[in-house]
């Protein structure tokens, strides 16, 4: 056969465990060097490298199937990885399977956290870089543009991105349900552990500006406050200052209740019209469960958040079939468009290159 | 008639547009999808246009603001609520408010159209040719439109509050605005409605003081009672006594009471005469 072939080669969280992905991952310098090397590889007409924490994938248009093996060799040599070992964890597709895979990746269907949208930006960035360096042509330009369109279509016509699926993001979403914009919400983090820090960062990523950290060890609170760009507060001040906060993330390792009902009652008397949201991530729990009975007080513990995250995840999984069917239709249509170009070979691809450049 | 259609035909068209908005929203919610605001707003706008034409035709036929029977009062209240929705919806961009507003407008307009007896007769010359009295009535009913919207935001608040307290924030609940935003807009609507109603009562009081016999005591009693109830609700809210769920219930209950008070108020007015023949208002 004289035509070109479309392939994807790499490893993802589906095919390789974390320890292997760590060895396969490319830092920015190594990725640049590899791109430069591949740009000079004979028979590789077009390529894009997508590298994230969960996947490393080479999308390519090659003169023949043997070029994919050359790409693999170049990568393995650079990463000091034996080809035989790589093949144990390898993802390797060609033809229309490449299209379905890329469309699913871009839509977040192939992500570890199903339906996440960050991957869309990562693929777009990878494609943008390849395009800027002149590594893409008529085929990959069309393929990636169509993949982005398909991802947007899936996001708007299905519920694949609805609801948060991590505990920290569920907590942030609930806070949004109570306060709307988080820009003016005042947040208190009780405890300076890892889970509290992650949740605080999730709040900050959603625009929360005013964050305070209180810990029984003030120096630890100050340390974390500095990391987060927050204020540190002595722990003993919490009952006095509670009324000044809207959201309290509790993540201490205290053996007993830290926030009692009388403390909350006192705080709410000073702010009766403004809701107070407790996110109790501690085990044993930090907040007296009875505070939830108080008007304008909302309390969610770790089990509540995990259950909501599980429900959201199940809802996304229920959409998977519908999303795949939508993408399969688009894959078939796209393959009908690019197959003649691949069959015709480089002359047609290059002749139409400038016409298929994205707007 | 206007453009070949009777006033009631225009009002039927309006009700159908509101109904389509309601059905579209319900369909989206049942599918678990985010509402298509543009579509719902288009149907609300189309319904509003038809309603304006219908009320205009009726107003021209009766030579004044069409507030002469229960049918006209409900139509005017729905029109007021939609008018206000265009301001509140655009300013605050509250998710699902369009759906709830089209639900309310469809209910009020369809019920009023479905009961012909409500439009069989109408009180003539209820304003005695006095534009100030007409303004008094229009302001009072416009304030009811504001309170209708308040009832909607209060209902939405109660739904959101329930979803958060019962720890079921997903499904259709996830499309509701935040309770903070709903509470905020509810307080503003209560204030705005009360200002309008106070202005209406102030205009009416000037004429009542001149001739106390001109106003039926039943009407006076119900109107002042509704005003006092809303004023008390606002006072208690601002003092931090009537909050959250209780404030939400107050918004819903007071509007139900305000709507029910329209019947004794309407019935207590002058003796009715026949409505425009065949309910087709001539140009």
C-alpha cells in the first residue's frame, strides 16, 4: 500500500502503573529535545506529543507502519527504557482507532477522573506547540480541530462533566451552592494537615481570597499560611473569631469535638442572616453533629462528601455509553474525510495543508 | 380586536408561549440537563408581547387600565411579574428563575382564561375617570407582580435549602442558584414590592381621606392587612428574626394570602355590569 498511516503510540494510566509512568515521563527539556529529534525522523510527516501526568502519547502521520517503531526506538533510547519492557505497557493504535482514542482523550472519557476537563486544555496546548513548530499538517490539523469540536459537543450535550468527583471539589461546589461566588467568602482552615491543605487549595482555585489557618501548633499554622498566602491564627481564638468566617474546613487530628454546639450558637447570634458552612474532614469528627439542626448552619462530613462524589462519578459513568456513541459517529465521519488523504499520500496532504489550517 | 385577533386570543397565545417555556424547562430538568435560558427567555418574551397586545386591546375597549374583574387582575399580575423578571433576570442572572417565572405566568394566565365566569362581567368606571385612582390600582397590582416574583425566589430558596440540609445537592437541585443569592434578591424584592404598595396606598389614602365612604371597608381591611404583613416580614427580616427557611415560607405564604385577598377586594367593589360583548373588545 502506498498511502500514509495514522498512528498513536504511548502509555497511559490504563496501560502502565504509576511507577512505570514516572520513568516514562518527560520533563520540558527532554520533551523539546525529543520533538527536535522526531522532526528529523525520516518518514514521519506529522506528529504531536501529548504529555501529562497520566499519559504520554505520540500522534503521528507516517509514510509507513515502520516509522511508528522508529518513534518508539527514539523515545525508549532517550528514556533509557528497553523496547521489550515498553511494549508490555504500550498503547499502540492505528487507523480509525486513533481518532476514537483522541476524541475520547480530549473529551475526558479516557481520564483517570472521568469527565475532567483539564485534559482538553493539555491536548490543546500540545497541539498548539506542535502546530507552532510546524510539526502538524493537513491530517493532524483536521484531526485535532475535530477532536476539540467533539469534546465541546460531548460536554454540552451530555452530563459527563456534571458534578464534582473528588471530595475537595465536592466541598467547594457545595460552598458555591450556599454562597454563590467564593470571592467574598471568608474561610477558616482548622488543622494544618494534608487533606485540609488540599481542600484549601481547591477553594483558592475557585477564587476564594480570604483564608485563615488555625492549628494547635501555631508555627505549623504559620508555615502553611505562608505556603497558601493565608493568615495564621492561634487555635484558641477560634471560638471567639468563628462568627467572622463563612466556611470552616475542619481537619484536625483532635480526639474530641473541636467545634461544639454552644460555640456555634454564640457565633450565629452575631451573624444570624449569614450562613455558616462546616466541612468536617476529620476522623474522629471535629464538629458536633447537632450544629446542623441550627438554622443557617450547614454541616457536611467526610462520609457525606464521599457519597456525593461517588454519586456524581456513577452519574458520569452512566453517561459513558452515550458519549462513546456520539464520538463513534464523529470518528466515522472524520475517518471518511481523512482516509482519502492518507491513501493519496504526501502530495495531497501537503497541497491542502494551508487550506486546512485552523482559523 | 388587534391585528385581527380578539384580546382573549392574544392572551391565549401569551399563555401558550408561557406554557411552552414551562414545558421546555421541565423537559430539560427531567433530562438532568442545564436549562437553555435563550429558548425559555424567547418564549417568555413572545408570551409577554402577546400579553401586552391583549391587555392593550382590552384596555382600549374599556377605556382604561383593564382591572375590572378577576380575569383582568390575574392577567395584570402575571404581566407585572414578567415585566419585573426581565429586570431581575438580566441583572442577577439567577439560574432557573426564567423557568419558575414562566411556570407562574402560565398558571395564572391559563387559570384565568379557563374560567369564563371570571371574565363574564366587569366593573365599569371603577376609577371614576380619575387617573390617580387608576395609578393607585396599577401600582397595587404591580406590587403584586413583585410579590409574585418574591414567592418564586422564596420557593427556589426553600428547594435549595432543603437540598443542602438533606444532603442531596445533585439532580435538578444542582441547577438552582445559591441560597445566599436567593436570600439577597428576595430581600430586595420584598423591599421593592413594599415601596410600590406603600406608594399605591399613599395615593389611595389621599382620596379616601377626602371621602371615607368611597372605599369599601372590606377592601380597605384586606389591602392594609396585606401591606402590614409584608411590612412586618421586612422588619423582622432586617432585625434578623425572620430568617432562612422561615423567611422563605413567609414569601410564599404571603403571596398566597395576597392572591386570595383579591377576591374579597374585587367582590366588595361596585356592582358589576356585563363584560364587553362576546369578550371581543372592539377597536
